[in-house]
């Protein structure tokens, strides 16, 4: 048993050394360190390779910490959290990402957006309440450069979108994934949701819709649509054909807590 532990430790040290070298290359070429789809695919793959011979939660927890250590070795920037929700968000995020990830508390969304675009934060975390607060000012609170790339459950009792914490980052190319998160402003909201869904290229197999409070004149709802196959953001429409704002589209599988 001791020899196995020593071998595991040596392998982890080798992995960390390689991660450090990869980090230098990524920084030299301006590549992103945190790639959520890639990490979700890795977690799904190792869970499958375990083939039930190891408990699934244990495999996921071990590799989440390995990934957290790898991101730290690569020099990842902190994860941004809004000050008013930090007390609730950070403990959940610590379990979701790992012990080696750093968190930075920022005063509000304008500062978080600035730091994301400047590369001072690798990602930001927003609760459902944060999204609702942003829509009180304007539906277009999210610029095109920033979008939702994932989500996590706020507690084991989480049931819907109102119990989620959303991961936002600086956008690059138009993404592709199995789940779309759409912010829709309309009156009544159900009509717009039905319109958007009917215009989608593939019939979704799951739709979640949760109204956001705080807007008097019109209704705003956050709608999560899950597809059986990946779709591109362009396929969800643009300009006059788009009712609302597509906040994100990303991969979602059974091994992912969201």
C-alpha cells in the first residue's frame, strides 16, 4: 500500500510539472487556462473508465482536485465573486472547483466585467438573484463578449434555475453545446419562450423557465433548454429573429453537477 501511495504521489508530481510547462505555453500564446467543456469531458471520461469499480463521487472528487491543482500550476487568475453573495457562493464554488482555486471578491458587476475582459479574473460566478438584479436596469446587461459557460447547484436541495450559480467568462468563438441559457424579455413570457423553442433547429428534450423578479413593465425569464445533440449559438437566431439574449450555450452531461 505504501509503494502504491508513493507511485501515485510521483505521478501527480509529474503531472504538476507538465501542467506548469503547459501554463507557460498558454500564457505565451494567450490561450485560456480554464476550458470548462474540456474539464467536463475529462470528468465524464474518467468516471466511465472507473467502470463502477470505484465509487463515482470519489472519482469525481479526486479528479476535481487534480484539475484544481493543475490550474493553479498553470497560473490561473482568480475566480470572481460578487461581494453581496460571496458568503453563499464561495463555499459551494470551493467544492465544485477544488482547494487550489483562488477567489477574488469584487464590488459589483461593472467591476467584474472589467476584470474579466482584462484577464484579471478567469471566470465570474453569478447567482440567479445576481442575474435578476442585472435585468432590472436593462435586458442587455450582458455584453456580447461575456456569456454563461456553465452552472452549479447551490445546494443538495436545488430544484430549478433559481437554485443555480452560473459561471460566466469572456467569450471567444461562437460556442457549441447541448444546453442553452436564454434570457427572454416579453409579455407574457410564455409566448416568447414558445416562439424561441419553435424556431430552434432541433426539438429540445428539456425546458426550464423561471421568471426573474424586479421588472414592472415587462416580464423577464431565464430559460434553460437542453438538446439531444450539440447546437451552435448562430442556429438560435440573431437580430430581429431573436427574442431576448442568449447568455450561453455549453456542454452538459450526467457527470456534471449542473
